[in-house]
């Protein structure tokens, strides 16, 4: 099955080709036909599955017909980053259609947004709070809306946006197509879907399951060794572009700071930053000028960087869903990725919950040249380097001495034969020998 089978307009197909999409992803295969037919759709799919194009392509197809110069499609997203990313995808896929999209979110001046809204765009991608501000001020006209998308609805619920969404709904024409995308279906989202969608078709991709292209591993460690262990993990040449998650903003800042001091090209993304700083961090990470981004869950929501090679959970997330969302950042659109989690004893209950949800035991790994018993936060190699190198040669495995599984019972899910998980075959030549560190780093 290819994109031609959707009979999209040639101007849209040129965008599809421009973005290099050849084969539709499963969510696109399932969702595009009913959306093109005008049906309401509930899409159970997480970020990384290609869900954005699954709704953007049929929206563009619909908007090609009919009136121009008024807002006919509204996409509501939980964060500015996701809004920008969806806007970007819309612009790129719709480049030849001359349909216009604008973003509306808080934390930036309203005036340029008002001017852009007056500029007669057909698509608005908005975060709920700021959209409500525009509605109250009368600076956006939603009376022509034909399609509404509620994207990452579960995250909007987590972030407390459902009351705002219900208020926004009152300002939309009741005769419209509504599409709701969510990685999970908590009761409140189920109720919302029931209230606002008409006879929806439900399409489901790997419900709450992390992408199969991601290999997972746990690195049990004492809390005070986390920083050193992180540095060790980052030394591996497989690391191309690494997203590190911390529990708090402060921790994101301090971990990024430490990494920078150690010579890594790292930055942080957290709620204390201005919109411009956040955008600069994201753009830098996307372009590869930052190899490591240390982020909190909320800040990292919707990050679309297709080449993330590793997600490292410096802190265990609070919920299984958050774990799923975090690791959805790697292994996007059928690329493979690795998800590592540093776990302390306090995380045992969450580890069990994740394993129950995934239906498999995660591999525990131990670094051989790491002194787990040291009382100091500054760990030094327990095994002299030469000795560990001899071990590599003896086992014949690529850097086999660096990482071993502490539990090799067959019932464990072995993420890969190689210590750092699967190699991305398409990237192998390019990435081997490249690490997330500066080439001339002082951290050697
Ligand atoms: P999303 O789940 O919408 O955030 O998309 C995840 C990533 O997959 C983005 O980088 C998209 O550009 C990419 N993508 C979406 N659809 C396809 C496709 N059919 N083929 C290849 N890449 C895709």
C-alpha cells in the first residue's frame, strides 16, 4: 500500500514526496480513509507513529475545496512545541496547496498572533489557554470551522486543559468533523470523546505499548552515582543524539550544566525558559548542534526529532504512560532507538508496573568498568582500561566489556545481542565512532 492509493491531490502528494514519505505508517493506513470520508475518528496512537500526517493530509485535501481566507480547521495541542511541530508538518506537506497555517500559544506576545490571524489563514494550530484568550478578545473567528483535531488529548487532560477545551467547543459550529488523537484512553478522555464525537471510527495502534523499534534496558544504580553513570553511557560511540529526562526543572538544568562542564554539547529544555530559549534549544537539538538535550516531561512533550538514538531516563518517570511517552521520542517512524533508565531501589514499584504493562521483563544491565560500591559521586573505573580492553577482545563483542546483563535468565527480554542495543543499520556507517561528545572535548 502506498500514498497513491489515498487519491490525494497532486499538490499534496508533492509535499508527501518532499518529506520523503514512501509507505504510509499503520495509523495513516487506518485513519486517512475514514477522515477523507468525513467521519469522526478516535486515533489511539502515540507520538512517533506518524499520527500528525494521518490527520494533516486529509485536512489539506478537504480544505483544497471551498472557501479560502477563513479559519476552517482547528488543531488543538497541549504544548507550544507540539503546536509548532504540527504547524511545520502542515506547512511542509501543504507547501504547494497555498493553504496557510498559523500557531497560537501562550508565553509570547499576542499582537503578532493577532496579525497572523488577520492574515487569513485556513488552519490554526493552538494551545487551549491562548486560544481562549483570542476567543474572549474576539481576535479569532471560529465560526467557519469544519474540522477540529484534539491532539494528544490524554496529555491535555494531564495538564488540566479539559475545562478550557470544553469552553472552546462552545464557540465552534456543532456541524463539523472531530478527530481525537491520544496515546491512552483515561476515563475523562473517553467521556470527552463520547460527548464531542459523532459515531467515531476508532483506530488503534499499539495501545499504550512503546514502539517495537525501541529496545529498553534498566541500569540499576545508587542515586549518588547517577551523574557518573550517565557520563559513562554517553561515552559510547553509538550515541548520536540523546534525549535525557529528569523529574524536575532544577535537575534538568543541573544535569545539562554538568554535561557542559564535562565537555558535552548539551542543553536543557524546561519550563523556566522563555519561549525563545526553548525554541533555540529545540532547533539546536533538531539540527544537531546540541547532541544532548536534558528535558522534563512537560517540556519535552511533542519533540519531533527523527534521529534521536537514545532516550535516557535519568530519573524514573512517575507513570507508565510517561515512560511510554518518553521512549516514544526514540525509534520514531520505524527507526530503531534505545531507551535506558537509571533506576534506584525507590523505583522498583514503577519498574514492576512498566513490566506488567509491557508484558515483559526488562533487561538489567551493569557497566563492568564502573565502581558501584564507591561512596563518592565521582566514580573511577573499577577495571583498568587495558584489562577491560583485553576482555573486549576475548569475548569478540563490540565493547562487550562495557555493558553486561546482570541477569541472563532466558525469561528476561534481551534487548539486543550488542551491549548498546540494535544498531541503526541505515546510520551504521555514518554513526560509528561518532559520540555525543565534542570531537575535541576535554572529557577524555
Ligand atoms: P508523528 O507521530 O506525527 O510525530 O511522526 C513521527 C515522525 O515520523 C515524524 O518525523 C514524521 O515526519 C515521520 N513520518 C510520518 N509519516 C511518515 C511516513 N509515512 N514515512 C516516513 N516517515 C514518516
